């Protein structure tokens, strides 16, 4: 399916002109039956159904064409049933013309709004792609897969973010975060944090130094926007930072109020709760005096699952939260991509539809060939 067709389907646009044959057939059937019916049976008023039905199947031009055909059919019926000058037929023709014109007008308005929504969604998708700049599928010894689930509002861009920066040590540094709120404010804060991370990830030797630099960037940004944003004091960003060296199996983590990552090792799942949690980024008055990293072991064949709260806060029709930990532990996956596909399909099955909130998922696997002893 092409991108344009996919967008049209998501927006509820008419599927095409093929189904226009239905209202055309309806006009033919009503006309034939009316002509064969007694003089006191009037089926002509039902012809208005044809343009109304066309408006739900196609655009304004086919709707106008069907409306003209319906008026022509009503005229034919009038000629054979008493003539055009009868009061009843004149009233029916006038009503059919007015209703058909109204349907065409409504179809034009809907078509214009659909095009505007398509353009807005296209801009939103492009902005999100530029903002996130998804990482390559392979970064050093890591295989990476990602998934961004947009909310139901097709024009809304959320504040979920993730990025991986390759360092010279060598290794990779990872961030996943969730900006409080939606819309342009969230976009600005997410863009600021991602830019700061991509710049600072190469400059600081340790993860605590990187976390402190990001905290300073966020606080500075919020201080500058405080004059124009009344709620600037309530803004914050939950974030998870990882430092994954190419050599060795020790990984460092700093969790700034973010949902804990999951570690899949040898068919066992571990929730990596922080031993030294710190407040979210942007809680400047509550900021910890010094960030300290939590180490854990990440061996070849292990997979890390990072996610935002839009995943675990997705509810079923009964109101139950999605149990990511339980379902990820049971997943039979052969790659990060297959794991995320499983989680996505399972999440949609749990909710009954796509999640109502933005959600981001990141799966990172250390590939074989970099095996080290577990500490």
C-alpha cells in the first residue's frame, strides 16, 4: 500500500470510485420500479439517497455527477407520470436539486478538511522523524530496533524521545525519555534534550557528568521559557541514560524518574529498578547534588527493552494496565525487531485498538562475538 493510500485510509477518506456503481444502480432500480408502478405510487423522493450515499464513497465531483443523474431520473419519471408541470413533480424536482447541491457542498467541505489533515499529519510525521532521527539497525556490537506509536489524534506530536550516540571509547550511549505534556511545548523540550544529548554524549567521560550536563541544559531551557509559559515550573522530562561499552559486559544506568528497563537474559526477564534513582530532568530545585550510576551486566545474546509510560499505562476495555513485564517474559523472539512486533501486536490486542497515548519502544541486543564473563 502506498503512503498516500495508507494516510487516506487512516483519515477515513473514501476508498475510491469503484463503489460509486452502488448509487448508480440504485438510481436505475428506483427509476425502473417507479415507471412500472401505478400513478399514485411515488418512489422518486428516494433518489436523494444516491447522491447522499456517493458522498460517503467518493469526492464532490462524483457526488455532483450522481446528483445530476438523480435529477435526470426524476425528470424522466415526471414525464411519464403526469408531466413536469404537475405541482407534485415540481416540488420533488426542486427538493432533489436543493438536497443534491447541499450534499455536494458538504462533500467539498469534508474533502478540503481531509486534505488539510493529510498535510498536517504529513508535516507532523516528518517533524517527528527529523526530531527523533532513528538510530541505525546496527551500532558496534549492538542490534537496535525501535517503534514509535502515535496517538489517535493524527495531527498531534508527542514528547516521547530516544537516541543512541556512538562514542570514541568505543561504545554507545542511549537515552529514552518522555516530556510532560503534548503539542508544540513538548516538541520544543524534546528537541532541546535530544540536541543536548547528541552534543554532550561525546564530551563527557562519565555517565554522571553527562546526566548533570543534560539537567543543566533542561533547567536553562525552562528558565528561558518561564516568561512565556505560565506552567514552565510544572514541566519536566523523565529520562533513562545508559552507557554501553563495546568491550566488557558492565553497563551503567542513570534513571531520572523513568520506567525501569527490562533485561532479557537466557529466557529470564529482570526489571532493572534503579538503586539510586534521581528526580526527572527539569526538577531543578529538587535536583540531586550528584548523579551516581547503577551498574548491571549486559552480555552477548542479552536484550534490553526500553519504553515510555504510554506502553505500560495503556488500558484494556476493563481498565487493566498493559502487563509489559509479564508478556515480554513470555515472548519468543529471534531478534529485537521480532520482539517489538510481538509487543506491539500484544499491546493492540490488550487495548482493542492502537494506544490513545504516544508510546516509544527501543530494543537493544548485544550480538554474539562480544561475550564476556558475567560479574
